[in-house]
């Protein structure tokens, strides 16, 4: 308990000094693979906490991924988040449905700004297919948003490209190399991007 309090104290001090939450850019597939749970849920109510955390009551509609501990933690329908944005806390709108990735700590479901939280109606069809099935198949691959190239056969590189973020899924091909899978939406996005680039 003392360790947890000290850790929170250090976190508060460090975040106060920087006065902002900073997160590295990650692909939705990486968020899926690195999370304890991935759900689609409708926000019902916010409970303001007296401590470092607020809690959202969420009606869970779909569970795309959940470890055994996450399954237990999600039974309450309560999701904790830091009470301040400087501590990477998130703000969710009541009666809105979100796709949410998170971690489990002390048998409680936690979410923060560095996870993947997006309104379900704004998630692309390819991302929805990824969350439902394809991202799980690609968890043996590594996806990097912040690189331009790689020699690793187990890595797909997006190079800060929104097309890959919105429409890309990285899977092993027949030669066991990780590659972006072909998809009409991804092809259209890249072609449009290239066309816009040549016109400017």
C-alpha cells in the first residue's frame, strides 16, 4: 500500500512539473495486443472520486479481448481513470458508445489517454474488423507508427501515415513475414494521399 502511495506521489509530482500527459503514437492493432481488455461500451454515468481516480459506469456491449483478471474486473461495469488530464485521465460523454482498451490493476479496470479510446461510430469498418478478429491474428507482429523503415521480418511500419492507422492490418504472409494486408479502403486512401501530394 505504501509503495502504491509513493508511486502515485511521484507520478503527481512529475506530472505537475510537465503539466501535461504525453503518449507515444501507436496503431490500434498495437493497442489491442498490448491491452488487458478491449470492449465496446455505452457510458451511463460518471462517479467523481475523492482520491486520484474517477469511475465511469459502462454498459458493456461487446468484449473483443479480456484476460481472466479483466473478465472479473469488468463484471462491475466500472472503469477507473485518473481524475486529472495531467495524470492522463480521460473524459467520456454520457450516453455515447466507445471502443475502449485498458489495463487491470488490483482487479480493477483502468483506462487512460495513452490507451485507445474512440467513439464507436467514428471507428472505420476496417478497424472494426480488426478489433473483432484481425488484430488478434496479428499480435505476433509488431506495428510501428513512428518509423519510416525496418529490416525486421516481424514488423510493419506505418511511418506516421493516417491511412495505415485507419485502414491497415499487419499480418504474417505465406513466407511468415509481417506485412500490411491488402484492403480496398487502404489502397484508396494511399492513392488519394499520393494524388493530393502531387497536386500541392
